[in-house]
C-alpha cells in the first residue's frame, strides 16, 4: 500500500473503494427513438478536461447505442482512458458502449455533484489507464475501477469542497465567455480590415527579400550551439514565438549570414500546418528560420504586424489554405504566395488595426492565464480531497 493510503485521515474521513459508493448504471433502451430519446453521445463528443457536454448526435439519424443516461449522471470514457474524457450529463440520451454511466449509490454518503470531480483526478485516470487492456484500443473495466481507493470526507466537508469547486468553475465559465466574446470582436474587426476589396495590392510589391529556411543535419543540434533555429513548433497557432523552446545548433555564423533573422522579419509556415505566421523580434543568440519556414523582409508601406494579423484572420487563413498543394504533407510555394492580392491601407490605418487587435489579444491572453490558474487551483483541491485533506 502506498504512503498516500497509509496517510492518517482527519476525523470523520474514511478510506473507501470507488465501487462502495458509486454504481454503474445498467439502464438500457433497445429502441431509443421509440422511447422518446432524441440525443446520443459518443466518445467524440466528450472533450478532455471539460465536464460539460457541448456536442451530441441525433438519434433520428440512426444509432446503435443502447446505454441510457439521465441528467446529473457522470459519463466516463473507458476506452483509451489516457484521453481523460469525463463529463456530467445535463440532458437525457443514450451513449456509446465505450462510455460508463456512473452515479452515486447514496447521496447522503457521497454527493452526486462531487462524483465528476473525483473522476477527474490524476489518481483516478492513472488507475483507469493502469488497469486497461488491449494494444490498439485499450479499455478499462468496471471491476478494476470499482477497486480504486480514495479518501471520502464527511458530508459537511463534501458540501464545503463542492461549494469552492463550483465557484471556481463558475468563474472559469465566465472567463471562457469573455474569451469567446473578445475573439468574436477580433473576428469582426479583422473582417472589416481584411475582407475589403479596397486597397488590394500584390504582396510582392512590399517584399524586399524572401528566403526559405536553412537545412542541416540533425546531428548539429547541440545545447552548446551558437546559433538558434526557429521551427514551426516554436510558433503558436496565434502567432506567438516561444523563444525559450528554440533549439541551438553548432553552425558557422559566416555560412548562415543570409539566413539570419532581423527584428521585424515575418516568418510563414509553408509546410504541414500551412499559413502560421509570426513576427520575429529579438533573441539572445543569432537565429535562423527552419527549412519549413519562409522569411519575408518587408519594404516600407506594409507593417509586418499588420501582415501577421492578416494571415491569422479568417480571410488570410483561407488564402493560405487555398495555396496549399500536395497530399499528406501540403506545401505553399513562396513564388505563388507573393503574387496574391492583400489589403494594404495607409500606415495610419494599419497601426490603428494593429493596436485594436493586439489590445484584444492581450485581453484574451490575460483571461486564459487566469483560467489556467483557476483550473490549477481546482485540480489541487481535487487531489488534496481524495488523498485525505
């Protein structure tokens, strides 16, 4: 038995097995449509880390699922448990056989509302993964889950913990609403700025210089290298460069002079995830772009930050997608890209658009940081709870 299981519990707490306080629902419907059931839920409808069910399918479209769930019951994905899929139903329906429908045996022993938070802990998922069998599509089973041990607090403490967790998630939900609203505003501003047919100019008119990134042997990567190589994976989908993740390589600086990035250069992902862009600012060591990036150095008249916002707008993303050629590994040609028409308003308007969008982006980032912090607090509370307080 682990040290956690040997931990002295607080008065009123007791160690229980999951199956002592939770049961597996056996409710079934052989004809969901005839039984008035309208919605079904598959594993694809459950999102990792999200206790809410945000999508579902229609039973009328045809489904073979028979497991019935009701509002308040917990849906736990038993197949590929490492995907960490668990949610609370807020409607009735049928679900996949790869989803367990769970409920508490006695609400006076374990609050039903607390059950999903227990199922969401690392310890519970680790147990589910550790008891899964099968190589391609591992599944856990109810007998194994029922043997999971955890510390159960008294009802009064459960109510207190539930109150705290509920308030935390309520704030998280509010932050998510703010993020969605701000992103819609960004989309609206972007559509107005980039969706116009006014001031369209060939991209190449504003390109002073462009170049594909450098290629070299992977053996030259070294923690003691003197040159950094910016990769597509160092750039977020929103165009933010993670300078801390950029690897170093043992390269000759003289040989790399033509590839060196300068402040204000725009890099464009030409392969794989095509169209992701970022503006290079500065790094502590000389930096070159990787082979799957195109470096653009612009002429006066086109602000690189405006161009970056354009490429990350729906209009810009659609353009990039339309230029991607090939099968599995799609590619965008620099020569074809620079011939595209892009909106180039006056510098004053460009700067105004940049200011608006960057302010909104900062607001979104602040909300996301706050959201992550709160989810961290919730996780700590959940972990502490099942370990005995």
